[in-house]
């Protein structure tokens, strides 16, 4: 059997306002950094994060959130660095949750960007072909 993967679809909501929210959030973050205004940076990050979550299918976000949780758990609780070991347990839990949130948003954005470029180049040059052979009765 041969399959042709023409398009990858991780998108949940493709409304133009979602893309505009990402662009506006990133722009607000940049303005906040240049103006040294923490409130603008946090607001821009919140707008960008919500827009990325709305753009990505929930299964992708859930998978990346789980990976982020385990990464934060290993980094801050199970195998803490010297500076982290001095923190209280509640601060380590908070750090784990913030790590999970940031990891999920960033990796969702990477998945969306990779899918966008694959779909773009796949439309131009064709997609990937997979040849799958059926195994015999004994799995040969």
C-alpha cells in the first residue's frame, strides 16, 4: 500500500482573528520589551498564548503539556540544579507549572509553523510518499 501525505492539519481554528491575535501578541511583547514595561510583555504573552492554544488541536496541546509537565518535574523537583534546590517545595511546584505552560505554548507554535511550511512546500513540490507492506500471518 502506498500513501501520499499531502497536508498536515494540526489546526483547530483557522479563523483570521486567531492569526491576528498571534501577531498582535508578539508585537505587544516586542513593544513591552523595548519600552521596558513588564505589564505589556505579560499581556502580549497572554494574547499570544491564548491565540496559539485556539489555533492548535487540543490533542497536540495536551501531548505537549504532558511532555512539559514531565520536563518541569525532572528539572525542578526530581533532579534540581544547585540554585533550584534552595527553593521551597511550593516554589518548585509553581516553577514546574510555569515551565509546562511556557513549553506547551512554544512547542504548539513550533508545530503550527512546521505544519504551515510543510503544507506550503508540499503544495509546491508534492508531499511525502509512504510505502507500507502488509506482513504475512507470522509477522514476516
